[in-house]
């Protein structure tokens, strides 16, 4: 499910860290208690693959938070990220959505990562038809998992 490769890890790590200020807008006092970057750092101490999964989960959450942003909001964020030589929000959104579209087209969830990726779409502004398919896939996976 992960589309972040090792050579791009640091770039996307910097992107996610910057998104905490630009998108999440976590106040300093809250960041001390619940810093998403601390979770990434913990995963980095375990293994590179866990770090990539943790980072990608944070990026997916960030993208989900922007589903109702206006075109002007997205353009402003794109410019902010680009000014720091980071991928635009638009390109990161496309990366995440393309992976989720493949799962929907395939018609079956193959892993927990895919499950949580699709679960992040539940609150997004998507068509009723797509939402129904996402819910069907999530339900089928949960039945299979609980077996």
C-alpha cells in the first residue's frame, strides 16, 4: 500500500512535519502531548518499514483533513510547500488517492494498511456510489478479519 520509497522518505518526512504547521495547526501546548512526528520517530527506531508505514498513515490523515478545502486554500498550501522545495499538497493528494482508487477498482482489501487507507475516505466528500463501495469493502474485510 505504501507509495513512499526509501529514497523519497526524507522529503515526505519533511512534508509531513511542515503539514503539522500548515494544515494541522497544532498549538505548541498540544504538540507536547500528542505530536504526530513523535510517532514517526518511534517507528524509525523500530525499522525503516515501520517508519514508512507510520509516515504514510500520517500523510493519509493529513490528506483526509483537506478534503473540503477550497481551491484557493489548496493553491496557497501548494505555494507554501513548493517554496520550501517540498511536494505540493495537490501532488500528495494525487499519490494517496491513486492508491485508494486501485483498491476500489480491485474490489477487495488485501491488508490492514489498505483497510485504514479506505477508512480515511469515510468522512471525505466523495460520491454516494463510491462511499457505498468503500463501506462494502470495509465491511467485507472486517467480516473476513473476524472470521
